C-alpha cells in the first residue's frame, strides 16, 4: 500500500518509520544471533568453537588443519541444493498438501515434511559429496577447503550416544500430552463456553489456581502414587500391574495436569468467539449436541486447536524439571539428556556435542511453525478479538 492511499492523519513521520524499522532490525539480530552462533559452534572442533576470537569460530582454522572443511565448490553446490529444494517444495510439494478436511491436510503436510526432510538429508550427506568430488579436482583452487566444518559432533550425538532414543522418548511424552490435553480441553472448553452458570465460572477459577502451583509441588504430590502404582493397580491388573515411576506415562500424567487448565482457558476463549447461532442451526437441522460440536463447530475451531496444541507441544517438548525427576535413564527425554553432558568430568568435546544436540532439537520446532504458520496466525488473531 502506497503512502498516497493512506489518509494524511494516519501517515507516520519519516523519523518514526526509520526508528521503528531500526528497532525491529535490531531485535531480529539480537534474537537470531544466539541461534546462528550455536549453529556455527556445532560444526567446529572444540578449539575453534570455544576460541576467544570470533574469526576463528566463524572460519575454523583448527578444524581445517584437522582435515575437515568445505570448499567454494561445496558451498555453491549446497546453496544451489537448498534453493532448489525450497523451490521444489513450494512449487510441487505444497500443492499436494490437500484434502477434504483440515485433518487430511495436516496429515498430508506431515507426510510431505518428513519426506522432504529425508530427501534433504540424503541430498546433503550422500549425493552432494559424490557430485562435488570430481568438480573440486577439476576446478583446482576453488576445490580447496576454505571453511572449517565437521559433522563429527552430530554423528557422535546421534550414533555413538544414541540420542535418537531420547528423541523417541520425547516424542512419546509430547504426543501423549498434546493428545490428552486437546481432547479434554476441546470438550471442556466447549461445555464451559456454552454454559452460563456460576458453577462453570468457579471451575475455571479453580483451574487457574491449579495452573499457578509450582511444578515441583505437583511432582511431589504424584510421586507416592507412581512409586506404589504396582500395589494400587494389582487388584485390577494382578501381577501385570506396572510401576509407573520412571515411565513416560508418569510424566504424561503430570504434564497434562499442569497444562490442562491452560488449554481449557484458551480453548474456551476460542469457542466464545464462535456464534451460538451455529449450534442452534445445527440442532434445528437434526444434529445432536455432539454432532453439532463435531461437524459444525470443530471445523471452524481448527486454527484455535492448532495454536493451543502448539503451546502444549512446547510445554512437553521443552520440559526439564518433571522429566528429570520422574524418568529413569533408559526413558530420558532430550532436554535432561543434554543437561547430562555437563558435569565435573565434562570436556570441551562433550560441550560441543551438547551444542550439537541442542541445535538438533530445534529442527522439529521450526518444522512445526513452518507447516502450521497460517493456522497459528489465524488462531492467535481469533483468540485476541472478541465477537
């Protein structure tokens, strides 16, 4: 929109435009710098990663001297591969993410994202070296390493240290928390949004108080139940009664109890923005209350559900206190596992591996935001505007 189409009273002075844009640019740089820096450190040798010289961290002279580096040819091919992959995803893969309903589209997006990720890894780590080798020999100086870079820390984390097991445990906990929280939250939020009784109001107040409790209090309250769960469940399950302490189910139960008040409050606000006329029209057409909820209200609610689900995902995915207290070593999730790299016997190699692991766990978060960015923006907007 040009300045000529904006009313004179609404136009911003040039000084205000410059100041606001400069502030946004400074904020973006401050926010992106830690991510860029740890990403750079994760591909360097320990000497370069923790060097006092920023130039050594960026270029990696010690990494180069160890025989690990990329040439100008590698850099150009990598940029071309990334650019081609993004163009292919936007031109061919994104139109394939279609379906009759939102759930089908989400499933299509998930399948396409996983497939694109697998192809991207294959292209970078298997196809690119094969293509680059003859070109480096042919182009002479352009084929010599100029930037120190190594993936040995990622290999150590994921292969030698079996970090994929921690990733699997995190996915089990996260999927369990999100599934239970959204299932209960949508039903409770819809019921409370359509109820005008004072009892519903007090339920929300109690839920808010419960949400304000420290997480350690909830863990301490559930701990005796989890430790003695085999004895408690033995009358029902007999000898097959499990001890929940140390298992993902214990963490899911505690995180759901922490997160459920938030999901109920948030989803209730979304349901309140949906006109009651939709429910009444569905009832007139012969739908039951649940059918009206399932076939009329939920399709309108998907942006709010996805937004709430993302917050639930972040709570479970990034949790440290509950998972470190309730899970044993074989079921440990990613965040406590990364913290385990730091102890009195920690070496600089362990610290760089911890950086590589920390960079690795951010990839699913970026993937989620990229896939559901439209629904997230739509959901936040819907929740912020009443009526």
